[in-house]
């Protein structure tokens, strides 16, 4: 009897006006996967906010504009700087408010920028990776510091180098405090990733023979420094995974591990020696969930993007998502660089090596400026449909359930799935499936462009694992 009633209801739904989608066994192609990220730096107001001391409304409007632009381009991850120099772009009991936001270190901007960013980004299906600098205290030691800033509360760990101030990584307190700050954010905020940059030790000026002109004033050898940084990176990864194993840990080292590696590559900076960054070890040992080496050079150069990316993707099993210098289009840093250079690099990031595909733009300002018309080229040729961030099968492969889907014309809705943090929406037009958008886990409905012959909704968990889609198609 129940079966007859169900068949009758499906028959009625089939013929009622507008109710012409019925459950289907059709299977769409896998949802596209690609990490499409951009860095947003607040230090020196490089990206956001555009200047210190803007009103709450102006800051929030700028951030919404960034996220709207990313959403329109089908990008899916913002690497949002939250700790540029021993300060905080969020409510913290451990460090003072950042001067790059409010205008004065220690003064509240009147809201919580990180929380606001998370809310707005997640509503658009965009991940937020909180970006920390572990050891920089001040980019210029003449900058005013709040009373509770590390330069005033712990002067014994501060080392001056050129015109900047640093928390000495050789100090157990420095490493412990940096980790404490990071875990505080992991616990209290719904971030998708934790990201650190390449300033483990500061960049020196270098003689022609490769020797640094300045020596970091700690009395330690390069080998000892690498030991401190290795220990920190390993501990950071383990600690984050204990708190929230789904939070991705990402690192962005200098793009060349050592001068001459791979063969034919030249570099003044020896990151292994000068910056204590043995990033190849971190990748090989799985001390990160992704590595974003800063491959800011052209394809045809001594520091060849192609050669470097090929080498990096041979050094471990975890994803290598290269940093790409979109900001160098038509710039004084690289005169004459066309937008096509970036398009070609993005294409290569999809084809080189065996790792999950992805890349990160330096920086989001270049996307906002549409340098050289690069946005149009990306939207037309590279980002024509939405994509999920790749999964982390080394952490979890348990798939979420299948949504129960219904559709009426262009409107589609679905029942919630336990453990879903996102939903991927696909639609078929003729014989072609498209990923329309990525929806946050608390949504239950959306619309698709008119004319869809079939619609699929897939649940995605915090590890990026996708379940079997629920599909409806038009009745005949």
C-alpha cells in the first residue's frame, strides 16, 4: 500500500505545473576540485584595509568587496592575515589589537575582523585560512608598540635585525607563545585553515659570494636555527590536528629551497641557510597539509616557474599549491609581464606533477585591480565553474550521506545531511554538467540558472570528502 501511494505521489508531482523534477539515478561527473586562493595582507595595508583607522562600515565594505569579487570569479579560499607582527586582527587576550586595522596598536577597531571575515566568506562558500607570522615582532622597530606588546613585555627575547624587531626563535618562550596564539584562534574561531609565511628568520642582504651581510644576533649556527624551526613546525602541525583535525595547515616558504636546486636555478637567498627553512623536509615528512612555495618568477627565466613547480611536486605526497605573483603583471618589479604569463602558470599548476591541483595569488589586491585584464582571462578560461577545495584523504575518507533533493523550476532544496559543512550544486544543461556554486552547510535551498534538465546536490564534510549526490531530473 505504501509503495502504491508513493508511486501515485510521484505521478502527480510529475504532471503538476512547475513540479517537473523527479528523483533520478543519473550520476553527474565528480565535482571539480582546485584550491583557488589569494593572500590578503594587512601589514602596511597592502591589501586590506586600504589604510589604517577606517570606520567599521568602511572596513567591512572593503572586505565584502574582496569576497564578492572572489565569489564572482569562483575562487574558494582567502588567506587572511591575522597576526602580522605580534598583534591581532581579532579579539585576543594574548596580544594587542593590530595598528594596521585601528590605527593605534592596542585600540579596538570596534568589531572582530576575523569573525566578520569568516561569516561573510562562509556565506559565499569561501574558506578562511588564518595567516600568522610566527616570530616577527615589528617590521620597523621605530613603530609605536602597545604596553602589552611583546617588545615591551618580553624585551629579553627581542632581537633587532636591520630595521626590524624579532622574537628569537631559539627562545622556548617564543615558540611556545606563538603556538599558544595560534591554538587560541583554532579553538575559538571556525577557520578552515591555519597558514604561516616564510619569515622564520629575517631576510639578510647578501654578498656576491652568497655570504649574508648581516648575522642574526643570537649566537646560533644555521644548523641550530633550523632545528628550532623544524621543531616548531612539527609541533604546530601536531597541535592543530589534536584540536581540530580538519583545519588545514599550510606553509608558504621562499620559492627556492636552495640555490642550484633544481639544477640551473639561481638565487641570492639561501632559504635553508639564511632563513632556517628546510621546507623540503616539512613537505616530505607530512608536517603540513599543503605547501605554497612563492614561485613568483616567469616560466622562461633562470628561476623558471615550470622547473621549480616540477621539482617541488616531486618532494612529497602532500599538495603543492604554488604562490603566483599576479601582482607583478604590468609592475615595476617585472616590467612587461602580461596577464597571459599568469594564465599560463595557472594552466601549468593543473598539469604538472601528481599532487592535487591548486594555486594562491599574491595578492588579492591584484584581483581587485584586475591587473592587465587577468580576471576576464581567468573567468573565461580557468574559473568558468565553481570548484571545491581538494580533500584530505590522509586524514579522513568517511563520506557524508546523500541529500534528499527536490526542485521546482529553478528553485532547488534539500534535506540537511549530518556532518555536512558545504553543499556542491551541479546542474545539467543538455548533455553538459556544470558546478553552479558551493553553498555553506547551514543552507537548505538555492536557485540554478533557468533551463536545467537535471540538478545534483552533494554534501561535503570538513575534510573535503564528498558524499554521493542526490539527483533530480525533469520528467518527460
